[in-house]
C-alpha cells in the first residue's frame, strides 16, 4: 500500500524566512502527489499536485514542491513566509491506475509563523 | 461557484446515541467522498460514491456506520450507535469525476464530539 511520511509535526519559522515542509512517499511506482493546506475550522484546500509532468510544481500562494524520485521525496517550499501561511499542511498520495483515486494522507505538519 | 456544503458544523452527543451528517457536493460533481479526520491525524477515506453507487467502502465500520447518496447528489453519513473513538471531524469532498489527477474539493467538515 502506498503511504506518505511527513517529518516534523510542528515547524516554526520567522516571518520572511524560508519555509520547508518535508514529505517522503513509499511506492514502487511514482504516484500522484499532492499538498493540501487546512486553515482552522476549514476544509482542505489544494496547494499543488504532481501528476508525472514537470518535477518542479508551482502552486498557489507562492508555494512550490519538487518531485525527486531518487529520494522518494516531495518537499514543499516557500521562499519567504507570511503570517497568513500559518496553518496545517498535509501531503497526500494516490496511485497512478485509473479507478483507484483514494487519497492517502500524511499525519500533517502544523506551521507556525513567528512575527 | 458554490463549494461543498456540510451540516451541521458541530455536534455533541452521548455515546450509544445516533447522529447523521449531510453533504451537498459541488453541482455536477459525480464523485463524492467521506473522510474521517481524528485529531492529530490526516484524513482517512471512509467511503467513495460514483453518482449513487459505492466505489470503495473498505474502511467504513459497517457495523455502526452507513452512508447513502440518493439520486447521485446529496449524501448522508450516519453513525449508530456512536462510540467515544468516533470523535473526529467528518469531511465531505467531491470531484468532477474519478481518476487520481482529478482535484477533490473539500467542505468545511462536521466536528463530532462523543461524550
């Protein structure tokens, strides 16, 4: 079964600093990979997704992620953190085969921005 | 375009009581999902519908949980009887169709507390 591991349940960065949230996947075949953001008392919102096209994926709100097959990683980055980025971030995976689109989520990383 | 609607937003019940959640997906979306998100964990798929048929309910505790999607639009998720470990946020999501590339849109969730 496919899975994702998010290293660090809590990450704190200063406003204006680099944001790096880590995600590693477990799959024999590169899957589809996603990053979702969840603000307090809200549902999940898609930030970006990797679907086997470009390995560097740009998303909303200035976030991007790079798919690295050799490292089985899909880390999320943003060059300069903003107070509004404070939220919980989830990495998720689905297999490539059509008809099996169940999203399997990591345990999440809570991002805190220090003023 | 209206998003995924869910009600109620919050529900508190005693153990062994029953409870029902309602979801109205984005208009025209054929695929509907119910996820359970326990505090500190990522969402876990409970059931997936394609129109009014069940695609995947392998992780639905069928002795106490049931779900239906009449007429392929709205859906209800029921728990009867509830247990303490059912305390969680129940998220509904919908997508235009099936397939790993297709974006899932999430509602705000229903937070269930079982006392």
